[in-house]
C-alpha cells in the first residue's frame, strides 16, 4: 500500500492472507455468513487498522446498483418521524445500503425537486412518507423505482406500504372511552387532504357504530396538523357544548390543541373533557395532564419498510404490491377518566 493512498480490498487481502473476493464477502453484511467467523473477524480487524473505506461507486459499476435509498419525509420537526428514520437507517446500514434523507416541508414543488435529484443520483429505491391523499408523484415513481410508503396508504396508486392498523387503533380509543362511561364522544379530525386524517376519520365513524354510539354528522376537521389549528377548531367544537365529554384526536398535536382549548374555556381535563391522542410521540407522558394515546410502533414501521423495500429491490420481474399493517397499542394515562356528569 502506497503511503497517502486509500486502502483497497487487495491491501486487506495481502495483510490477512486471503483472496480479495473472500475479503469482499467478509466485509459485506449480506454475504459475511458465507465466510468463517474467524476470517470475518480477521478481515474486519485489518480493515479497521488500514482505515479501509468501501467504494460504493465501484460496487455500483459491478452490480448496476448505487446501494443508496431515497428517504423522503414531509416534516422532520414532527416527533413522529425520527423513530421511523432510525428504523430505516438501522436496517439499511446493516444491509450495506446508505439512506439519503430529505425533508420537503409538505411542499409539493420541493418534494418533486428532491425526488428528481435523488433519481438523478440513481438511488435503488424510495421510502416515502408523503401526507397527501391525491399524489401524482406516486404514479410517476411507481413504474420506475421500487417504492414503499410509510405511515401512509395510497387510494389511487397501487404501491407497497407499511403503516399502523388505523381501524384497530381508533377502535381501541373509542372502546376505552366507552368503558369509562362516555357516550358523547367527538372526533377532532386531521386535514381532509391528508391520507392519515381521512383514514382515521373513517375509522372513528366505524368504531362508534360498532360500539352502539352515534358519531357526529359533521366531524370537526382541522386545517393543518398543528396545535394552533387544533386549538381553534376545538374551541369551536366545545364552546357552549356541554354534551361532549370526550374527544378522540387524529394525532397527539391535535390532542394538545384540544386540551389547550378546554383550558381557555375553563374546562378541566379529564374532569370535564377526556382526550385521547394518536401516535404517542415522545414526551407525551410529561405534558399536563399526561396524554392517553394510541402508540404507533415508530421504529418497527421504519425497519419493516426498509426490509420490504430491500425485498422489492431483489425481486426479478414485476413488482408485487405488499401492504403491511402493524398493531398499535393504547397507552392509558391521566387525560382520560369517567365522565363527571
């Protein structure tokens, strides 16, 4: 090895006395099982000593793959997504892939631009967390790349996805409130343009009817996934309304807005109004009162999406469509209690 030049597989092979092909297999997480554990340990120790850095461009020339994956997130400030991203990264890294993470701020033009940039970089596939029900970009991408949606479903384009079982999650929330004695339960719904908001609103109607309860004819729908928007909508719902004793909210941010609205109206949670959130984002046990919420398995969603995408990349011929729904869990805290009246 020449001083100042990067170490190569050949350098490692000479150091450990193995063939370069064996060294390559030992360093690849997907093929290391084909090499004896002793040789793998020896190769990795030598690679570390030589400061070896794999050359993905060279590997791509051999396999026609870049071993990179585009991960498109609508809002990195949303506490829901970091756990999913970590699950994606852990799984892809273990498989020898590198995630290229981009944030779109829910802007369709920004999303189109970053997806075009990732496509030009020849990513091997995409993991998307797009929020909109109507999404022309999916129809454009689906025929060209292996593609998996996370925490979202598509109504119009057949595409693989990994999400929570929304029907089951909302059912858990409604049944919990019914068992506490609530019969006048309202839903603070997510934006109508959002696939998650739409699906959870539909699930609430079904869950209410399944429990022998009557849902409101017109749901209270927020304009955006924000505490501010939720506070305004919840104020309109609760002001002068002494019948509603419980709220099932489409996510935790909406639930926090609902609690804030109740405070502004002099209502106490949970004595005057019980509130259930959805997602169980970090720190929901530290708010006042600690929030009862439907827990979404964030890391598992990301990890399962990465595994599903890797299996699609390995497929020969037409891409199969696979829908994975993970089981949610209701985390009961102090924001729910039996009705006081």
